[in-house]
C-alpha cells in the first residue's frame, strides 16, 4: 500500500492507494469522529461494493442513500436526496458522510457534507480512475446548473481518500479512458517525465495492468497534492489543474450532461488548449501532434462534437468560472510539462483554434 499526504496544516489528510483496501477497517476508523455514517453511492456501484464498504464501518450507525448514476443527476434536486436521508435518519453534526463512487458521487457527497448542519466530516472512496486521480483529492465539491458545469459548490476537504485499485476491474473501458485524460493532464502541466512514461506505458494502462495503474494513480495524486498544498482554494497556481477544462465544460454543457463523459470532453479540450499554445509560439506543431496521438492511443476523442460551432463555444465559455472581470482566462502550455493561466492571448489566435477544431 502507498500512503500520500495532502499537506494542508490542520486539515491535512492521507491518501491510501493499493489492493484489497475495502476489507481493512483500520484505514478508515481514525477518520470517523462520531457514531453515525451515511454512505452515498449510486445504483451502478451499490450492487458491487456497498455491502463490502458497510463492513468497514461495523459498530457504527450505518445508513445509505443510493442515487441514480450519471452526470445528468448531478444537480440540486438530487443533492436534496442526501439531505432527506440525513434528516430522516436523524444524523447529527458529528456524522461522517462516505462517498462511494465516481466523480459525481464524490462531488455531491462533499457538497452535502460542506452544507449539512454547516459542515460535517466526509471520506472519499473513489471507484473510477478519474475520481481516483482527480476529483477525490483537493476538496472541490459541487453540482451542475443547466447554464454551467460545477457552478454551485464549496471547498471542503475529506478526512481521507481510500483508493482500492481492484474497483477498476469492473470499470467500463470508456470510463477508464476518461480517467486517463486526467492522468495525461498531469504530465502536460507539470511532470514531463511522467508524460513520457505514459507514452511508453499507455497500452499497459489500457489493459488495466495493476502495477502500471498504481504507479499512474500514485504519481497523479502526488502531483495534485503538491499543487493543492500550495493553493487550496485556487487563487493562483491550482488553476493549472484545469488544462482543457474550460473548453471541455463547454462541450459537456452543449451536449447535455452525461452524453460526453467529463474526461472525454477534457481530452478534446486539452488538444484545443495545445493548439492555441502552438499558435502563440509556445509549443511546436509536432508537440500538438504527439499529444493528439497519445490521446488517440488512450481511446479518447480529439474532435469537437459535430455541429458545435465556434460561436457556441464562445457563448458557453463566457459564463465559465475562469472568467474574471470580463476576461476569459485559459490554462495553456508555456512549454511541454509547464502550464500557465493567462488571459493574454490574441483573440484571432483563440478564434483560429475554435474554427480549426470545430470544422
């Protein structure tokens, strides 16, 4: 088992990575403060892992809420189902919520924990690659709005993150690919040696080879933990974790939540960011081609949805969280392995990227 720490002073917490961790109660026991536990999961994950996770909390009052599975249910209406369960089962302010599932479950459980009785504890048990390497770490929580993704939420750090790679055995291949998009992101933004390792080992990851998965998850979490420790609430450097996300969020909103997986939209968004970076002269055209080839090897889309126009992109990106004082800020590649957040780019280059990749 690998143990990492997200260093946030008094709010620091461990990330456990390994096999068969869902059978070890000693990992979670120190992180449950009271006597009540509410497990939040969905109707895909529950039949696979809920019974096992309940045993982790033997001796506590353990209740559950099972949400429908899908990004389209990540909204205030379904968030209310968690509050309903907490109130009906009379959970008090010492309760601990447990997020058992992918990024949607993790984001919604974290937001519920941040809000219930003005804030209670929670634990992340992510079961998808995307949630293991990204959304379960760092304390970003929230729900979507019809006009924009993740526009309603809060920063609320978990007590611990328990990553059992065995849960990936049941993960559909398209969900694995979606997670690989976020893994590739870390190489592009801050870890060029890892990017090269991914290029050499992508087939092992596609085949779900355990050693390769553990290394990729550990390295991704290390990179994210370092960035989060420097900038917990995204006032500066943490924004580089959003490479491709502003373009990607526009795709998700346009297509309807759930029709494109988050990682699929981020993959296309990263290629758009790379294309713009090349137009600014920061990386070479061969770099863009190499990124595209790696994304394709990971079975990820690199073309925008058919019929989504450049004007539609601009309209949706105008309401993104990265807009500040009327200016759109984008995460771009100053070099391979070095990302920056900037609004200092010529409009014609931005429009050229949109035109090039939406035709």
